[in-house]
C-alpha cells in the first residue's frame, strides 16, 4: 500500500501533470468566455442574418417523442467557433514564440575572440609553409 502511495505521489507531482491541470482550468475558463461570446453575441447575429431563426428552438415530434435537433446544430456551431478561437489563440502564441526565438538566436551568436582568430591564422600559415 505504501508503494502505491509513493508511486501516486511521484505521478501527481510530475511537472507534466501540474501543467495539464493548469491547462484544464484555463481551458474551462476560456470555454466559458467563448460560450458566452457564442450564446450572447454571435448566435443572435446569425439568427438576425437568417431571419430571426433560433437554432435551439428547432425540433421535430415523432411518435410523441420530441427530437430537438436545433440544440445539436447549436452545439456544432459552438464547437466550430470554439475550435476556431483556440486555433487563432494558438496561432498567435506560435507567432510570438517564433519572434522570441529569433531574438534569442540573434543574441546567442557568440562573438569571435580576436586572439583565437589570430591563432587560427597563424596555424593556417604554418600549414601552408609546411606543405611547400
């Protein structure tokens, strides 16, 4: 039993698990923001463009069973908008990382030591003289 607790502690305290937990919390908060954007801003505008249609009210009754396909359509639209918003956020993040990386690469170019360069020239001259 103590080995299992030890293994669980190692598993739970790994950096990747903590990063994943933070990502889930931030993702849930981001999902609420995007859902609010979709529900309160985008879908009313889409409804206006389509003549006031509200997808969530669309349904069909079949043998006393109400099939609410409008909710399904709404969820598909929500998914597409959320996926697009995440894509745009990740794209922006990747652009920022690329810019940061290029700045770091420029800063990371080592300066050539003049003494070392002089020693290389002397070595090359000596090699050329021995070859003659």
